């Protein structure tokens, strides 16, 4: 599993009823989550619009239209679905009752993100190979592949430590902070990879005298705005993960019992 969760545990202050963070504004979680979901859907819609309207649409014939699947799948999987998986355990309803369904949802969202990411990689490799373009020569490609490799290791390690029943408690406790750290780190690497990829694509595509990137045509404005929205989405997810009052309490802690009582009554 890839994204950080409170089932796996995060270090830091725990929530208690009536507690309010002094480090961040007091924002209700569910409206914040709705805003974040809308922002994520907007990012997906914008990258699809960019590829459809300015880059010629989509196909599987190995042309540039095959490449267009790459940004759409990467933004959808590596950023939006990954961010959703990261926030599963921040939902107050997950703080009481059986944990297994939420574990499965968390891992399932991360797995869906991974599948879309692999398909996105396949699209860009197919395009490069059909056009005779070298693979893995740019900083964007290095950073993107490193992110995907970390993602796969994170998911496999999380699955083994937190979903398989025979993982010992001491191993889970040892792996908790590592899983949380790499969860947030991979999300930010994903954002950086997507933003650098957008910039790289614009440099390659906007070359003629009337469409040069430096002249800031409409496509550049649109794609740059998309990059900023992806960055904002990633920063807000990490901010939500770091907010003490939104962290899932340990199941055996006094705070957790107080939360469960509050939710029940």
C-alpha cells in the first residue's frame, strides 16, 4: 500500500474531543475533503481537455495521440487517486468499528492508482519506441520512474505489514514511521514529476514562431494553470495529513476510546 494512513499509524500529537490545533486554521474536515475532491476532479478534467483540445486527442496507434494517455493516467493515478488513498484514515467514521474494510479501501485505491500509473508508463514507452525516441534521458523521466519504483515498494511493503495477518506487531510498529514518511514523500515526488512533465511537453510542443512557449499562448496558460492546481492539490493533501486533529488515534489509546464514545453518542 502506498499512501500514509493512521491504521499504519503516524507519529505526532493525537486528537482528543474539543482539541483545536493552534498551528492551522480550524477547518472542518468534510468540507475540506469535498473541496479537495473537486480540485482533484478539476485537475483530471483539465489534463484531459489539454490533450483533447490542443494535443489531438487519444489513440493506441503509437502516435503522439498515444502519448496523450500518459499525462492523463499519471495525474489521475499518481496524484488524485493516490491523494484519496492517503486521506482514507482521516475520515472520522474510520476511527471506530472494524478496520479491515478501511484497510481494503486504502490499499485498493492505492492499487488502482498503481495500475493507472503503469498504463501511463506503457503509453509513453510505446510512443517513444514507435517514433524512435530514446527513453529515460530527461530529469523528468528519471524522477518519474524513481517515484513509480518507490510507489511499488511502498505498496508491497504496506500490504505485507498491515494487511497480511501473520505480520508480527513489532514489525508493524517498526515500519509505521517509514510508511508514513514515504507516503507523503511519494505524493510530493508525484506532483513534482507531473509538473516537470507538463513543462517539458510545452517546451517540446510549442516551437514555431506563432506558438513559442515564451510568447505564452493559450495552451501554455492553460497547462501552466493545470500545473499550479496539481501543486496546490498535493500541498493540501500533505497539509491534511500533517494536521494533528485529523489524525486517527491509536486503537488502544485513551484518546481513541474518547473519540469512539463521542462518535457513538
